[in-house]
C-alpha cells in the first residue's frame, strides 16, 4: 500500500544533462566513423588504368577485413601502397587486379598473359595489349602478387614496378558508391 504524503518533494531522476548527452553522442559518432574508416576505407579512382571496370573519379569502398580472414585471389581488385619510395612517402595508393599469385610463373608472350604456362582468360580488359606488352617473365615469391590494370595499354603496374608484397596490400575493392548510376557490389 502506498501513502500519499502530499508535501514531500518528488525524487529527481539521475540522468546526465543535455550537454553530457550531446558530448556522448558526438564522441560515439566520431569513434564509429574512425573505426569504419580503419576497417573499410574509401578510395577515389584517379586515372584510366582500370577502365572499363572503373573510371576516373569513381568512389569505392575497400575492405581491409577480407585479407585478415583469407588470402588475395586471382581476379581480386586490390588497393595497395605504392612501391616507389617517393610515392609511398606521400601515401599514394594504387588500384589494380591480381593476375599472379605467390609461387606463380607469370609470362607475357605475344601480348598474352600466361600463368604457369596457361593463357589467362581476361574478359574484363579494355582491349588487347599493344606495344606496352613486351615479352617478359616473372617468378613470384612466397608473398608476392602480380597486378595489372584492366586497361593494359594505359597502366603502370607490375610490368613496371614488379610484384607487390602482401604487406603493401591495403584491401579488396568491394563496392562502388559513386557515380550513382554505377552503385553496386564489385564482381571479379
């Protein structure tokens, strides 16, 4: 049974003030944004090396988490830190497609890419290789990946700077969010 005492003050709720609530919300939003950018950074395409898959000014989401759980695979489109010291110092990142995996033999012969003696089927390239595809051969080490742009005639890739070590790979491109007409998941 509850008695009404009439003159007793009502107890106050022990809640933070409006200012503390706003500060807590701002801190929470900032923390989530920072964690999101660390796990899933965004990237901007600059240049023509990945046409027709990506065009200049496309905006992409890159997953760092994919390669914490598994290894990169042939056909993955990856973002990696530049191997050139001057570009690496400026934080330049490149985007390319993985064509060669650790332990592979990559041969370019008669303007065709061969992996371990088998011609690579590449329906995603813009056009067949021109003069930039000179005959050459690379043997990949235990943690090295051979990357090439989909626009082979306009790409600065492993043909120029060599294989990319796993430690340079930032993550896999998983989603395009701009331009609006091209929004969607990225298929290999």
